[in-house]
C-alpha cells in the first residue's frame, strides 16, 4: 500500500452537484484534501473542513463547512474512490490527534459515546494504541479516548465500555473475537503507564514509599495536575520537591502570588517529562515548523510508511514520529530556564504548570513554568475542580500545544492551524476549555500582573 508521499495517482471522473462547482469534474486526492476540477473551475476541499464522508447508490457525499458536495456517475470506481478518500481523511484525523505508529489491536465494530448528555454512534474501525483507544468513523464522531484518565472498564457480550474521570463513557460493540484482545491490550497499556508514572514521581522524589507512590499515581496519571493540598496529605516531600522545581523557574513569582490570592491547598500542580529521544522540557521539542507538508496546518513532512488495516477508511502509519507543531511544549524556551538536576549538568526535563482558582471559584488562572508564557484566564462555571479535570484532558489531547487553548475561532480556521481545528472538532474537553477562555495576562512587574489578573477575575 503506498505511503502518504505516494498516494495513488488515480484521477476519477464524476458529476458534481454542490454550492461551488457543478457538472463534469475530475477528482484527485492528496494528503491535504480533495481537489475537484471542472473545465473552468477548481475547488479544493481540505480535510480540515470535511465533517463527514458518506456513500450510497454509487454516489459519494462530502459534507464540509462550505456545503454539501455530491459526486455521482462514478460507476464501478465509486467504492475505490470512497475508500481512498476515507483512508486519506482518517490519516489526517490521526495526525491531528497526535497518533502515529501501528495500533496494538484493531477491529471494526459499533462505536457510541455519551459525553455529558451528548450522544452519537456509528460503525467504525476502532484501535488500541499505546496510550489511547481511537474510533475512526469518517465524520466528526471520531474519538480518541485517553487511557490515563480511565476510571472504569465494563465488559459485556462482545463489547466493552470505557469510563473517564469526567463522566464520559465510550462503548465499542460487536467486536467479535477481538473483544478479549482489546481488553487485554488496554489492561497491558494501563499497567505500563502506571509503571512509567511511578518511575516519574520517584524521580522527582526518591524518598517516596511504595504506598505513597501508588497513591500519587492515582491522582497524577501521566503527570496530570492535582490539588497541592491532596498531594501534600499523601506525601509532603513530593509536594516540596515540586515546589522546589517551581522555585527555580520564572513561574516562582506568580506561584507565590497565587498562594497569597487564593487558598494554597486548592492550587493544582501538574508535571510532564519530555519523552522525546534526547529531548529536554527546556529545549525546542515540538516547537519547530517543518517544510513540505502536504497537509495544511501540519508542519513537517507527511508521515512515512503505511499498512492497510484491512478496513475501509483507515490507513495506519508504521514506525513514524509526529512532526513538530507550532506553539509546542517548549515554545520560546532556552536552557537557562531549566532547573539543574541533582547529579547532572543538564536542565530539568520536567515542565510544570499550575491551575489556580479565584477566591470565589468562578475563574481559573493557568500558568506554565516557561519563559515568555502568559497567564491564561478561564471561566469555570463555578466548578473549579471540574474545570481543572477538563483542562487536564485538553492538554493531554493536544500534547501540551498550549496555544490551542487560547486561539480565537477565527485564528483556529487559518490554514496554519488546520490540524488544531480538526482536533478541536473531535475533542469535547478542548471545546469546553476553549469556550471558557476569558483572556491572558502578560508578565511584567508582579504588581501590574496581579492587578490585571484581578480585573479578569471580577
């Protein structure tokens, strides 16, 4: 099967009926979208704007932000065109969700979800990856479910339901003989993530007992933020170690200010270790922009390699790394911003961030311990803890590309942010956080920063 750089060079002929182009057309697919060419008109429908791909009676319908495009008179080529379009589309969806590599287990089944009352379902390929389960119908119901936030796994008759700490549930039915392999793969990956998180908390605080490390892992899966007060009840030494790391960053002044403004025990702290080979949280991992992308908004080249899963509508990349994206983990940082590790000459590989509530809990301030990072302010709807959990989900989903959580809707629709736009369409936590963004406070003198923060909190 050809990789992204060598998509089939087939040009299809069809009759088009749409708001922008009609009549006899030629159709071609590449890594960025579908090009529709008539004698005097050409329209490119990017994958970022496509909301659904459907087929019926040898016709293919593409539902996009710009309208509905119906392609008929494809004849015997209809199925091939539909499959190729879905393959390319779902590869773009995977890239936008920061998923690369082969799935550990894959099948096809009926997928449905309940996200705080919003429900949907359809037949789709469903895959288990290293840290998530992803269903890929060729529409906006595609979902990446992070394993680190699972609170329950229910097994039924050839189906399983995953429950998250935010209340959402995702059910995969009619998996047939793949049901048990799915359950086994999820169990294995959860155990691996738990082991990795235990190693991380012990690296931060080597004095932790086995019981303390085990309790902490439940609160900070993969380093997700958790309340300082609760962490301190389990292991005061661990909280002290995190605070020492903050002290050595430019966020120390704002952290001390947060402790004065609100109840210190209610501040949430999170940490993330840069896992890129040879990478550092204070380096440039994830901040670069590559060249030659065939997918608008996804810097870096198209992912190499590919293997057909055997199911229409999905082509998985093999042994590939996700290219860097703008506004990455270490955007704008330098080695001077790091904390020196004990016994090493390099900067601290951990990124830390804080979520602080306003005194009345109606607002939250999000602070990343990074150079030149502003303080982001959000409405919480009066439930600070729920907001903080959803922020955990949003940051995990976008691999800490923090600018996504504060881009305006107009900015998000720009071509350079097409991948982020696709991710936002399919990630409820990200939609929630973005919808509640209120403003940001640029760092200057601490007195001016506090004054501006308090203005946004009122």
